[in-house]
C-alpha cells in the first residue's frame, strides 16, 4: 500500500507538471557522476593499499633472508655466545629461527674445531665441526636456497591486508548508481508518455486501490 501511495503521488505530480524540472535531472546526473568518481577514487586507493602490501612483503623477504643467512654463516664458522643468554637457550632459539632444513646444511658446513652445541633438552642441535673452508664455500649455494625456502614459508606469517572492504564499497556504490538510474528513467517518463497516457495510469491506479 505504501508503494501504491508513492506511485499515486508521483503520477499526480506528473499531471500537475508534465515535465521534470531540469534542475532535478541535473541534480541526478551530478549525483551519478559523484558516485562514479567516488568509486574510481576508492578503486585507486585499493590499488595503492595492495601495492604497499606487496612492497611490504618484498621487504620482509629481503630482510629475513639477510638475517637468516647471516645467522647461518655465523653458526657455520663460529661458536656464538651471548653473555646474558644461556648457551642452550641461544642454541634453541637460533635453531628454531633457522629451521631443520637450514640447520642440516649448517651442520654439514661447520668448520673443524667448532664444538657441539646442545639445546635445553640435552639433544645436539649444532654438530661438532668437521669441514674446511673449501667445503663451506661449495655449500653456500645450497645454504642460500634453503634459507630462501625457509623465508618463503615464513612469509605467510604476516597477514595480508584485507581488501574486501573496498570490494564491498564498490558493490554498494554500484547499487546506488543503479537506483539512481532507475529514478532517472522514471523522471524521464514525460519524454515517452503523453498527458492522456499519464491520466490512464492514474485511472488504473484508482482502480487498483479500490
């Protein structure tokens, strides 16, 4: 009933003034343009956020690769110690950061005279060294490959920025533009309907309401 009432009002408004005022059509056109520009602006912002997120992921991989590679070479060539951290705790932490695959290559590279290093559970993590510098250099490409694989796996840890809100916004604006278009089509009824046809619609509306 409410919709019939609205249609009744609009039809009789058409009877009173057969043509829609130009100002109204201009306002609707301006609103449609504003919707379009807003949608385009939001899409640009979405792309900007996506690019920033992609660049952040690239820097994360680069930095983590450097850090893990430096740590791996440190364990392959030296016997790291920190004054404020127990040896077993340091071995546990670094082994967890490096991962089992990288740790295996480090143990194959460790130089002669480097001692075995155990974790807090008493199990050896870093084996006693038995290699020389030539062997270490030969193993570096494999070490780099293992480190990159480890970083690629860890790169899933930072959560990507959720861009679904931008997509939902675009969907909502598109819906508003469709509604605005429907209104424009209705207000253009005076272009296609004569006064007698509008009167027929009004008479039919009276019939339905009865």
